[in-house]
């Protein structure tokens, strides 16, 4: 599946360190490439996190804008070219893992296309006409991503709940291999505790 979790030279325990293929597929196809957002709740090393899945491109745009804005504040009477240069320096959108490189850099060079012409069509598509072994098939189908991005995250457990909604960039970057469990749906944090009044002062609680 992921090259870093390959079985070559490893043992069977590597399998349990792999991210959930279903979650990776959801993040890659539905969120990163489809541009859709989805409420989700994550269980990460004893923490319960809830928020909205957003694409890596949205995350990179957000931090690019934040750093560029901070950098432009330090400029004194900047010219249009200086402002443009600053924005380019702090443009991190080209660092996304899960995008088609032709969208960022255009079509392949003609020399590279000539090299592909000499390879059988099935090979070009990543399929071996003589058959695929299990590892090759996994490499072809598993999205090669390492992170998901949670917008407006709230840490529910341990209590009290902590929200990051009002931070400059309220998007949390989470490594997929740290997620122990997940469920679709954003948990609503209810601050109304009127249904659970405090006990009388003289009451002893065990």
C-alpha cells in the first residue's frame, strides 16, 4: 500500500501501522479531489476530536494567506512587485500531496511523451499485462496521502471541550497513521448543563 509500510524487509506488525484504507480513500476522493466537506469525529491517542474534513488545498491556501499577510505587514511602502514577490514566497499550495501535477505545472514535456510511446499501453496505465502481484495492485489503488485536515476542530475529550474556531487558521493537520478510530458526523458540544444541576452542598457523593 504505502511505500513506507512496505513488507520488504519488514514484519507482519507493519500492517497494523498502516492508516485505514477506507478513511484514506474518503479523504482523497471525496474531500481532496472532490472538493467536498464532511463532518467527522476522530479518536486519536485518547483524544476525541470533531470538526469538518476539508481539502489539503484549502489548508495550504489558508496558511499561505496567513504568512503572506504577516510578511506584508513588515514591508514599508511596498511596490506592487514586492507584494507579488512576497505572496509567491509564501505560496505553499504547490506542496499538496494529492493533486494531479499537470494541474499545477501543465502538460508533460514532449520528450517524456516520446518515452511513454515506447511502453505498452497497459504499462503506461500502471497495469502489467502479465499480471499484477498483490503489492503492485495495492500501490495502484491506495491513495498516496499522509494527512487529513480538520476545519474548526473541537477537542471533546478530555474535558473541558476546547475549540479553535477563532484562531487565524482553524484547520488542524492530522497524520492518518495516528487515527485509531473515526465516524462520519460532527459531534455537537452542548454547553447547557441545566439538566445536571450541582448536588446540594451537604450531600456526600461516593
